[in-house]
């Protein structure tokens, strides 16, 4: 089956030549691996942009109004290199926008989802290669629109990444945000289209294109996570898209979906009315809470695979892991109101959301215990991917536990919109997801490029990142306990917060160290891509299907028809002499193929 | 190297707990150094009754999560230390999981989480549902607000009832950013916005309520200590969000009445003209 498709692909390219061939192979490619790498490179570049925007925020908080070194004078010569309060709102708005919409979501689903799904299920490509190509190329209008928004004075959208109306919907509310905010909305809509195209493709591919023998309960956790994530995207995204269009119409056509009547904004009467600001918050969080899981579930899946591989031991509780991911996804749809406990929403409704939110902590706890169970009794190899994955577990514990504080509604009254929240979601998204992403890059890099990344540099990168990120984010819990609010350009005039500047300076210095440590990663990545030691198909002695394909896999992925005999976690199986047991390896004579009736799972 | 990495992961719960201890007790080791953290990095002084309940809940959750944080952190360290392939010759435990354990570690957290969920409901209801009442004639009605706070870019406009005790009449008193509250009384404050979202945040009273234009909302509390405290805007409201700063004076009823009378007098003397944007709706 796969060989015929390989031939068909080859024939399709043969009749083009020269530039056309190059463009169709590497630019408008329909090969899932090229598209995955396109996503990877684009998102890593945006990661740098997002990180620099974060440093802008940190510098303002550490030394308010003293301006940014080096870039400050270039950007705002007029203000003597100072960050203006308007630009400060742009900094945190764009930091979040870039990190969420241009980095985390597309790097997980776009880069790893694309690259890994066909390889790990034994397919030659995605179900809809053209759709797949479009999902990447719809990111470019988004890049362009949001990139453009920076060039309209005063320097971009400043309504927060949550874009709460009326601030974001009424032109007069944020002077100068006219075009940037509109472009921002259009840009986010394009990201939505891209995600939607991807998710339809992932669902279909995982359901339809699994290799013979690859039952649903033999799928690696990475694929389960991508599958559930795709479902979340498909059901939640239309709501955000609709809400985005409504806000767009509020801005350009004065529809007033989110604008109540009688507003006096900036001394002028804002038009129309008849809307409700809370409506936006409901619609926005109906997507953006599930999006939180879109930003963590694939990381959990990849970490499960990596930890099992380097513990040389089966994943503990495979099915409970699958059920917890599904549980998180299901509950994830009925907890959005926990972002709105103090928004003015009906407090009794708040209680309902509170109970659901408390309960969603449960599957996360189950996952943590199962990771610990996987490590228990294994033979651990502290490779770079393993270190990053372990740090995911260690940090996710912090991010998960701090979530309980804000799920408790009375406590949330105090810590809502403070740095406690900022600490919480950075523990989940940076020290959690971003660590998993680094781990996954080190792990699958040899498959992607046929070369190893340098382990020593990788460990140095891990160590420095680990230390600096904790120095950066951990103390934010303390700031939050003090009540230190988010998004204040200069908080130190408040008596309550006037003593927090030294701690903020400490955090900023750690943040600079954290960003600087990524130079090691960038260097290692680029060097290894071209000059790293070449590897064979399976450098980590791992079980997954992707490790039976050539490194890097050619067009059509497999040079043989993979047939799957068991789940992906049979490390240390007594059936074989090696400490791993690839999914495609036929069982030795005399042994019944295991896993026929899923009893390998327990 | 396995030893080194194990210890690195052990440092997470150790330093993690120590940081909180330092914050609670002002025990920062670097005091005096280039990063001398001054005192007060913990919950700001609480001066309200429901605030004390919220603080206790915070500390309860901190203790509970602290125990789980330390226990899981130490388990992680112990497994890393013990099962390091370089040091450990034992064959791996070839197991795919355990039903019994899965049940234990699902039911136990579920019970704890459910307990927290139910345990806190009362404090939430006190803060957001049970508005104090007063008796007018023979009927019990929701207590009328002492002051109406209007958020606008970028200041707090306050409006106290005049002689007649009703807000919205011509004898109202107007001030900006300066909130006065009598101590030891049930206080209701009406809050509204005339432009964008704001959030009325009184850190020392553990009060926070987003202000939504088009909606009139109420917060209530009973302050039990006098002093001057911050009024913070906690919801992004534009470029000047950071400077939307007010002050709240909690004082005895006598002092409050004196202040109010003096303000009314001054307002009348400077010809009674409502400030722009404060016309009655
Ligand atoms: Cu959420
Ligand atoms: Cu504000």
C-alpha cells in the first residue's frame, strides 16, 4: 500500500524540474515532514521574538522608565529610549499573543503533530496533504498581520491577549490602537483557520490511516494526545472565530455586540450599545480554556513517550493515562468560567465552575502519579530529552498545585489578576510545555535530520534553563501572595507594592539569563543540523514506529510496510533479549502475539 | 551524573519550601547584599472579617499543596537516585501498571478536592452572595450603599450620599480617588464603570470585583482596623492602568462624619457643580 503511494508521489514530482521542483518540495510542500519542519523553524523564530518581548516587560518592571538598553534608543529615540506606558501594554499583549498563537499551539500541533503523526501510526503521509500545506501557509497572513500591527503608532495592539471589550472594541478606548487591534483580530482568525485545517487532518489521519495491527490502544501517548487535542480544537475554535468576527464588526461596523449603551469613553460618547462585555469573556474563554489543554496535552503525550524510553520500562498505567487525557478534554469544556470568578458573572454559576475546576485537577494528578510509577523500578538514562521531560513532571507539579489556589473561589478573589496567576500559567506553559518541547526536539532531532544534537551542550542548556527559569517564575508566587497585579507599567507607587522592586530586579536578571541560555540551544541546533554525527534509524533504542523508518525518512516515510504487533512501551519485556521490543518486531516463535486482547495493558 | 541530576530535582521542593518560609518570616538570606529584599513579601495586612477567612483558606491550601509538593518531589528524587542506570544493576520491574494504585490515587485526590470545593463555598457566599440587609420600616431590604464608586480612565470617582442618605440626589458629595470608610460597620459599596472594564481591588480587605460597564455591582465588607490603604485597579483599562490609584482611609464613625461634613461644606462653598461626566443617569 505504502509503496504505491510512494511511486505516485515520485511520479508527481518527476515532471517538474529546477526551481519548480524545489518550490514544490521545500516551499509549498505537501509532505507532512517538510510542513512539520516549516512549522518548527517558524515557531522557533517567533519563540525568540516572544522571549525578547518578555524581556521588555521585565526591564520595565525592574527599572521603570529607565528604558531598554541597546534596542530602546533605536525604537523610541523620541522618549530617550524609555518604554512608554502605551508600549508597555503592547509588550505584554504581544508577548502573550506571540507565545500562544505563534509558538506553543503551532509548535505542538503544527510541528510535532505534523511530523510525528504519520510516522508514529505507520502512515505514508497525512490524509489530506493539500489541506496540511494550507494549514501552514495560513500562518503567514497571521504573521504578516500581527507583524504589521507593530508598525502603527503607538506600536501595536495593547488590549491584552484576552482582548476584553470595551477596551478592545471601542476605538477611542485605547488611543492609537485603531489599526493594530483590528489587524490583531484578523491575525488571530488566520491562526484559527490554520489550526482548524490541521485538526481536521489529524483526526482523519489517526482514525483512518493507522498501519495494520495499530489498534487505538496501541497508539503512543503522543498520538493519543494529538488526537484529543485535535478534537478540542475542532469543537472550541469555531466559537473563538465567531467571537473574533463579532468584535471585528464592533470595531469596524459599530455593531455593538460587546458594547453596552451610554459609555463615555475618553470624553466622547461611544456609539451604539446594546451589547454585553461579559459575552465576549464567555465566548473567548470557551475557546481559550480548552486552548490551555491544547497547549499542554501534546506535551504530556511526548513526555510520556520519552520517560518510558529512558526508564527502559513500560509506561505505568497506559489506559488510565488515556482516560485522564480524555477526562481533561471533556471537563475542559465546562470550566471556562474559572477565568471569570470576579468578572461580575453570577456568583452561583461561579460555584458550579469552581467544582468542575477542582475536579479537572484529578486527571492531572493521576498523570503525575503514573509518570512517577514509570520511573519507579526502571533503569534511568539521564539523556538530555529525559532531563527535560523529568523537569516537565517536576514543574508541572508546581503549576498544577498552584492551580488549586485559584480554583478556590474565595482565594481567587484575592489572587485573581495578580502575579500568582502569572506564576501559575508560566509554570504550566513555560517550565512545563516549553521544557517538553525542548525534550521532544532533542529526542526526535535525529529522526528529523539524521544527526544527533550534542549531548554535553544539551545538558548545559538544560541546567542553565532549569535554574534561571525557576529563578524567574518561582518568586512570582511570592509577588502574587502580596497581591502584586499584572499588567501595571509602574506598580511601585502603590504603598503595598513599593517594596517589591528588588525582587522584580532579581527576577529580571534571571529572565535575562534564561533567554541568554537559549543561545546554547540555537547554536547546538544549527550546528548539529549540518555537522552533527550521523545516526541510524534507532539511536535511542526506542519502540515506536517512527524509529523503524530511515533517518530522515524519505518521501512516503517507510521503505517497508509496517505491521504492528504490540503497544509502544514494551521496554524490558521478558519475551526478548534486548531491553526494547519495537512495535514492528514479530514475536519470537512459540509466543502468541501479545496485545491481541489488550491484556498487555495491565 | 545521575547523582547530580537527582539532587538538582531534590532542590526543587527544598528551595521551593524555603522560599515560602523566607517570604512568610522575612528571612531572605541575601538581606544586606545587592538584592536585599525588604520586609513584607507576604499577604498584605488584612483588616476585614471575611478577609481573615480567605487568608485561612489560602494558608490551608498552601499547607495541603505544600505536603503534596514535598512528597511528590521527594519521591521523584528518590526514584531518580535509586534507579539510575549507572548505579543500579537491578533488572527493570516489567509492569504495565496497577489497578489498586490507580484507584487509590484517583479516589484520594478526588476526596481532597471535593472537600476543598465544599469547604470554601461559605466564604464565597459571604463575599459575593450574602449582601448585608437593613430594615426600613418593617421590611428587610438589601443594605443601601454608603458610597458609589465609578471607574473611569484613569481615576476613581466617588459619590457619597448627602444628608438624605440616598445616592443620586442633588446633595451628594463628590470626591476623586479618596475613599473614606467607617470602621466596624457593614459597608456596602456600589461600583460601576463609565467606559471600559476596571477592577476594584482593595488588597487589605481581600476585595476584588471587576467593574463592567452597563452593570451595577456591589461589594461589602466589615473593616475591623483603622488606617490608610491602597485602592488598586486590577483589570487592564488602557495605557494609564498603572496610575489608576486611590487611597482608602478607614476611620472611626466620628472621624468619618466629621470628614464627610467638612467635604460637603467645602463642596458647597466652591459652588455646587458636579464634575464632568458625573451627571445623574
Ligand atoms: Cu482556564
Ligand atoms: Cu485599570
